[in-house]
């Protein structure tokens, strides 16, 4: 198996950088995206992923974490309390905290989760989904006054030109958007089912989605003013994870 060499990062001395993944709607690949962002940031610095949607049992970040067959690169916590979500910046020891928000409109919780350094908003090319996401963007994200960026997500192979047009349209109306588009490929589902992040496999069909994810997180780090870039893979052997290697807890602040 091709694996990125793991580095055991020391506890971070200072305030964490908070990335909130916000969709405002289910079924848009939000949790998969949050999981991959946390995984790759975990290769750069000590990272905590906060699952703020405990009701999502299938396909949520907690399930993806529990199904891992390799040692995780990040810690995970679950939290629904808006007050604790708003206080994540007081947590020490982590360089990055990624929040996977619930898709429903629990406004207090979503507003608390948006109080970070960057809000990442996945946008699909489906008309009805895009309409709902843009509505949430206007009602919650933009009024928060926090930095945000849209990522065009789940792009099918035959819709690349539409993705480019959508990108240009967002740019025209001054909505910040990542240059990297994340393609819709079966590899994401295969990776989740196999317990191996798509960036860690040797299957050639995983190469393009893996590079999408790495490029996106490289861009995210640059937006945040961080000098680091995601390490690229090299041959290595990583044993199957054990229960003791994982950290799952409730957020305390």
C-alpha cells in the first residue's frame, strides 16, 4: 500500500485555525469533503475534526472515522452544543480544527460553527441543490462576516465545462471560489467502504480524486496564509489501526 509517511506532531502551542465545512443541505458530499480536509491537514499539523451532526449515522464523518483500517491522521470529537462550538478557539493542542456542520438549518448551531478562520461551502451543479446552498450562503455565511470560499464539488466527468462556467459566474458576482474542483468519482465511495482514505490507496482510479483533495487543501492552506503544503505519497507500510490509536471524545472548553 502506498502511504504518506506519518509525522507525530507535537501539541500546538497557540490558538487553533478553525475551518468550518458548511453546506446547508444534505447529500452534497459535505462530510466526505470535511473528512478529507481533516485527513490531509492532519499530515501537516495536529488536527481535530468535530462532527457537529450526530444524527447523521450513515456517511457521516464519525462513521468514516470508525471504519478506518489505517491509523488516523487526526482526532475526532462530536459536539452539538452551540456554546461549545462557539468556544472551540479556546481549545489548545491542535493547530487545525475542522467542523463538519449539520445540513439542517439549526441557525444557532450554524452561526456558532461559522465563527472561524475560513468557511468552506461545497456547491454542486444540481440546480435545486445549488439553489438551496446559495440561499444558505446568503442567509448565514455572508452575514457572519467571516472569510469563506465556495468549492465546486461532485463534478461529473461530462460536466466539466459547466463547472468552469459556474466558477466564472461566481467569480463575476464576487463570490470567492476555490480554483480546484472536486470531481464526482466512484473512488470516494470505494475508499469509504474499504476504510482507506482516497488519498492513501494504490488503486490507479483513485489518483485523480486524491490529487483533487491534495490540491484543494494546498489552496486552503494558502488562503489561510500558511506556508505548508500537503505531503505527496511515498511507499511505506502502515499497520492496521488499533482502538488505542484513536481519540474520540466530547468537546470541552
